[in-house]
């Protein structure tokens, strides 16, 4: 009886991944783009943009950058602050429109959309919306309104998972004492929700005029607010991004500096235990130049790297990561110039892959680049025997958008195969 050798081969455009693919100019024309947000799952890259007309438009493109024109759809004709998130199967697009926070969801990869119930927020100015999906918990949503003129208040809701979809757990996050703050960011850890906000009152945020704060929800109880930073160089901070890596909570923030009439922003990072009651005084400078209007992306991948992508003024879009010991060197994703008055950068991750989109000042089209890293090991692997007495392998489908390029080959002991 001849021996059978089974080889599970993952075929890539470059051998075994772990490299940045070439940049792609998509067919998405966005000459009047103001803001964008990106979310990626097995159904591809889901891009939500806001044009100067107020149109909120959804686009879908695959891991090669090819746009599915059948899925392009205008979700709102008068909106702002687009945010998009989701699960392995569902997508949630959320934005401000009129006196409401509105949203739509899709359960078939962006082909069809259904409206969520509105959240009435009044007519005051908004200066930020952020959303993240947690399995079995649904969407965590934060947004900020100028309800304490001239300052902002940050609010939280949770959207229960499909198919129930009701807004619950309302909280004014900045209701503690005289707290104020806007441009919020949200993430989660085990039985906790973490929210960051900035006390500055600019919209959109510009020169640093505030301090960085955070507040946790532990179970059903909101903890006291915590000061992250009031400006490491004697001035103030402008904006934050909060993210979890392993057993630590990280806050990455724009720290303003002023010197002899010149000014700018350094990007700093601090971390504390997930259940910590205060942020340390120490910090790390990870970028020496940035701009808070464009906003950075920060995501933790399956290999436990904390990845940060941002626009390095006059040096294009750069990426670096923290592996638990040290920060990597900068990698230049693109040397393109971006309009630093607009939010022209989007970032998302799936397993260990990174996905970046941006709009160059020299081109009207959205550009895209993927870091194609090692895939996760297959899960749910079973081996059975088919009707021809050949081994048959079954496993759970990959959740990565480039899963269709994985192939399986069987070779027998004589070198034959299929």
C-alpha cells in the first residue's frame, strides 16, 4: 500500500507573505473627499467616505484593490464623521446626519443595507465619532457634541448584536464633576470598555489646547476619569487613540510644541494595566512630527503587535509597531503628500495583515496598500477518508480577505498530485 503525503500549501503573490504588496491606485474617484474610515473582514475592504457635499458613500474592494462597483452605494446625502466597523460577517456604517446619529448595517458583505434606529443628539456641533465591534457584545459607539458650549461632551452607547440591534447602556462619559471632552476613541478588553477624549474645544482639532483623558467601564460601573497627559512639553495635547495590547491599555496622543513662533505635534504613547487606576508620568515618543486632523490608525494584530500608521508631515504615510519589548523602525507606506487639513487616511487589520488607504494631493483617486503577513493556522481541521480511499481535509474558512489564494495540494509517494 503506497504512502500518501499531504502538503497544505499557502500560495502567495510573494512566497509566504510577510511583505508589503505594491501600492494600488483604485478606481474610487474622491476629488471632494473630506473624511474616510476603513474596516476589513473576509468580504473585503469596506471603505466609508464623506464628500464635501455631505454624501456618505460606501465602497467595497478586494485584497488586490479591485472595486466591486455593484456594491457602491450612497448611504446618506447629508452626513458627516463616517465610522465603519463590524464582525466576521456583519458591517456597521455610522455617521452624523442632521439632529441624529444614524447608521446602516449589512449582513451580506455590503450588497444590501438596512437602517438602524436613530440616536437623537440635537443640533449642536459634533467633533468625532468612533465605533468598534466586540464579539457577543455588539458595537461600542462614542461620539462628542458641543453640549457644554464652547466645550464638548462625550457620549457612549452599545448596539446589541444582530438580529436584535437596539441601542442600550447610554452614558455621558464626561458627566463626572466638571469634565468635558471630545474627539473620542473607544476600545474594549475582557469585561471592560475603554474611552479616551480630549478637553480641547477645537473642531476639527488643531493646535493643542486640551488635555488627554480616559475613562473605563468595568462591568456595568463607570470608573473615575484618569488624566493621560496634559502636554509633555509644557503645552497641551490635541487628540488620542486608545488601544489594547495583551494585558496593557495604550493611549497614543498628539502632543503640541511651540518654539520661537513655530509649532507642531509629536506623537507620544503611554501604557498602563487594563485595570489600572492611573496613567504613568513616563511616555515614549514614537513620531517626531504629525498632524491631528488627519488622525492616526492603531490596531493590534493576532501576533500581538501594536501597529500604528500615521501621516508624517513631508515624509508620507509611515508604519511602525510595538512587539512588547521595543518599537520597530519606521516603514514608509507611501511618500505621497496628503492634505493635512482633512482626514485622508484609513487603516484596518485582519489576523496579521495590514490594510492602508489614503488620498494623495496629486491624484483624485483613493490609493491602497496591504501588508500580506503570515496567515493564521487553520482551525477546526479534520481528516477523513473519501469514497476513493483518499484522505480528505476540512477546516474552517479563513477570515482574511485574500483567503481565495490559499490552495491545497495532495501528492502521492510517486510524485503524482492534483
